[in-house]
């Protein structure tokens, strides 16, 4: 029973992180019709920005330091740390804006696949900088609660899990609120039909910019919560968490549908449940299934679902008649 | 294989017969007969260029042997390795071109099919585990370092079995996964095929007896042509020596010519596929799947066929890669390899054979060129002059007060980055730049040049 509760909490926490990341994909796809393969590099860069701000106290090669940074060797309080998270997210959003302006905007009207491959190119181009920054070992992101956990009825529940769930709830609430706002309605219109939206006087370029800024910030947020203590035991951003984990979110957005915010929640939770529970309860067969088999579970679930429902569980089915 | 001329209307027969049968000079798009339209090289210029290219490559590779006036560095042993790898990757890229460029189905799973072919060849053609067996047939520790596993031996079969088998097994697996793949379209398909790559990588972890150690891999099959398992090969490809009693070649040169023949064969097959009935059906699906189905092209069947052909090419290339590279490990067939092929198609020009080959050469040789240039630049550090200033600006040995983006020490971690890492950055930026400024790739640049000279001195 205790194992079950702990596994459940882990699954919900991982589902929340997947949800945040899937939300980043969904917003970028809704706003610009781009499948953002660069999310991996962007999210890790975001976590590194936090590490640089809160642990190093400022970027190298810049003449000024971060005035809010805690003294070297000390950990920031929760409030101060959240301020730093906000700063890191803003920097990530600026990176997103630059990418949108430089690489995505000139491609308006090109095939979807060409846009997706552009983001693959960005991923390849940004990744060496991330790996370089972590080449000497993992970089701490200075989480105030470190590896602490609560013990509720004998079950150990790390504080990071709860934090991830809260972060996911807040981001989903923010996104739902955003879609009710003026910009959100504009984004939904653009997602429906870019040219018609433009004819109605919507500034499509601005929608593109907002989508990328939001998407990059959400990707960074997901990486920050995935770099906390229980996920990698050291609680730091390192090359290990980077290359593959973002691609595990692809099944999530396939299941949820590329353009469905609600689907991001359900897809994230569903995939995380399968992954974590398979990892916990099938571990006695690791010899047969191979080490790290749980990371493959999302793809198998995805293939199984796609055989039945080709547009995911919540995606908009394209109606075709032949 | 039926060609364009086989199913042209009968009433056009007379015009076709009366038209010139030979290719025309000049004017690339001026066609006066159906024979001409279906020709692989419609103009004398193209024939001449291709012949010249083949001659240049042959002479350059032979340069070491007897043509001493050709500089050794041109295709000496240091360059032959990368070039031969590019030849193998060219075969795989031609296969992906059939799926992505001709059928219009975006697949990021090409590395998985290459891995399938590589491991099929290893299992069938890998050695029996007597002398020089390495990682195969000997006990080794699995990834957790806990269990001792007994590696499985290959069957030691000759190349004429393992090479076609590698292609066929990959094609079969392509057909097996196609029910999931033909139903989804566009970006969904790209994501599904990404899943394939990760599942393939995991299979490598699951079956270390077959895959070898995840990092260091296992024994490879030999390229030599044998009738059966006899000791002395019929045609030796992997040892220095005389070839057919005519010419003395080094091992690298033999391997190059052997693999280059395969590239020519598969280029010819791909070109003929595109201009056949099947190729036209695939192109119809690419251009508009609904319209193709209205015209009576069964969409799912042809998509499955496209998958199978593309996987066949990938399997062959994987098997050749395994045996040339002399090391097979699951980690070679990761997502980056798939992205390589997509980048080859986009940089070269998707949908065109010439573009695919150009793109392969560009993408595969660029890192080597950058490395060579950096090494040359490092030599300039000691001298004076402009190049020395550039070298001092770009390169650094990482010591105090010595700034620069490129580290001359290839192993030092952290900033400044090594040439190896900069290569990735250059590669990623190139993909972006090509897509933004030249969506048709290198082939598009060729078209621009051709169209400029076509009407010269007029602008159109």
C-alpha cells in the first residue's frame, strides 16, 4: 500500500511535468503550426539559466552580476528562488522570441514539415552549448527544499513532487485564463485559420511571438522541475537528463492531440502512470525487459493508441472523404 | 521495369519515332520526343558532367596506386574513410528520398531500419567466433555490470546471403510497422517514427547477447566475396593486393570501389523507380493523397510499398555500414542518424536523386573539412601574417588570458568548445539557413545557375 501511494505520487508528479512540457508544445503548435523539436535544448537552456542566475550569481563575460543572487555557498529562500525562476523563465522567453523572429517568421506559409525540421536544426545547434555548460559535471539549480520530503502515513512524498503538481496546476490555470483573454482568442483564431484571422485584423506576427515566448518559458519551467532532487538524485542539470527525456513527451502530445490543452493534462498523466507503474511493478523482470525499460513504455502506449485512434484521444480528427 | 515509353498512347508513336533519339545539346527543358523526356540524362552536357565526375572520382582514388601526379592528400587514406562512409550513407539517403521526397511521408525512423539491416548482417555474416573474435561469442558483462552474458555467434555466411537478407529483413519490418504508419499522416507520422528509433535503441539494451555491449558493440561481417564459408575469398575486398590480376590496390581503395559500385547500382534503381508506374503512383500520393485515390491509386498499399523500399535501402546501407565501419553498436543508430538523413535530403533537395547525392557528400564531408581547416589554422599559430591573426582570434589552448571560441585540445571539457562540438553547431545552423534561404537545397542552387545560363545573355 505504501509502495502504491508513493508510486502514485511519483506518477502524478511526472504527469504534471509532462503536462507542462506538453503545454509548451501545444501552445507553439496552436499559435504557429510548428512542432517544436527544439523543446529539449530550450528547456535545458532554461534550467541552465536558473543555475547560472542563482548559483553563479550572474552570467559569465557580462560586466554586471545578478544583484539578487544569494551569497556564494548559500541557498536562496523559497520566495527569492521563485523570483530567480521567474527571471530564468523571462530569459528563456526572450530566447524563444529571438528564435521565432530569426528562424520561424521567415518560414510562414512553408510546409509544416519544413518548419519542424527547422526546429530540429535549432535543437542540434543549441544542444552543444548546453552539453558544454554541463561538461564538467551537473550544475545545481539551488532548490531551497533540496531533497527533503514529507512523510504522510508512512509514505515518503518528496516536496519536489508537490511543487511540480502545484506548478502544473498554476500553468494550466494561467493558460486557460490566457485563452479567455484577448490574445488567447486571437491565438485560437490563428490556430483555426491564419489567413482568415489576418483578414479579421489580428496581428498574426504578434501571435507567433507570444506563442514562442510562452512555449519557451513553459519548456524551461518543465526542465526546472525535472532537474529537482528525486528525479536526478543529485538534483542538478546534467547531460543525462537532456537528450532523451523531452522526446518522451512526444507520445504525450500524440495521445493528447497536438492542439488540445485538455489533452496535454490527460496525455501527460496517462503516459506518466504507465511509465512509473511499469517501472515500479515490472522491475522484477528487468533481466528480460532490459535496463531502463520504463522509458520505452510511452512509445509502446503511443503505438497501441495510434492503431486505434490515428489522431490521438483528444486531437481534432481531419475529416476526409475519398 | 516499364519505362515512360512503354505506356505512352499509340497515336504518339509516330512523333516519338520521328523525333531525335539522341539527347539534345543545350536547352535543358526543350524536349522533342517522349524518349528524350524519359531519358535519365536528357542532354549531352549532363552525360558529360556525370562521366567526368565518375572519371575524376576513379582517378582520384587510384591516385595512390600509379598516377603519382595526383596529389596524395586528395584521396589518400585519410580522406578515403569519410568518402566511403558518405558513399554508404548515400545509399541510405536514396532510400529515405523515396519515402520522403517521392512519397511525401516524413520519417524520422530511418536509423532504426539501418540498425535492423546492420544487425541482420551481423547475425548472418558475423564470424563464427574462432580467431580474432571480439565481443562476440565471448562472455561479457551486461550494462548493469552484474550479469555475465554469453554472446551469440554469427553464422559466418557469405555476402551474397547477408547483404540481400539485411535489406529484406528491414523491408519486412517496414511492412510490419506500416499499419501504424500509413494511418497517421504528416507530423504525427514523424513522431511515431521517432518512437521507433527509441524502441530500437532499447531492443539493443534488451538483447545484449545479440547486440553486443551497448557502447562498444560487436563483431562485424566481412565484405569479401565468398562462394560459401571457405578460407580464401573469391574476391578479396578487405586486404591489400592485386585485383583480378590487373592492378594493385590498397584495402581502402578496394572497399571504396566495391561500395561505390553498390551506390551506382542503387542510384540507377532509384532513378528507374521514380520514372516507372510505381514511382508515378508514389508521386501522386505525395502531391495530393485524396486526388491520387480518386484516380485509382490505392493509397495505403503504395505507402506501404514506399516504406518497404525505403527500409530495404536502409537495411542494405546498414549492413554495408556495419561491415565497413568494423564496429556495430546500437548507440550508432540513434535519433541523430535519422536527423542526418533528413538534413541530407533538405540540404541536397528533397525528391531529386542528384540533390540527395550532393547533400550526402556535403553533410558527411563538412565535419571533416572543418576539422582539417582548423588543423591547418592551428599550424599557422607559429607564423606571422593575416592567417596567424585569424588563428589567434579563433583558437585557444584554454590558458589564462587566451580567449577564443575553439579549443585546440579536443578532450578538454567546458568552454571553449572543441571543433567536434562546433561541428554540431555549424550543422544545425546550416539546416536552418538552407531551409530559410534555399528550400530546394543544393539542387535549387544548380537549377538557378542552369536557368541563368539557359537564357544567357537574356534574363529569361
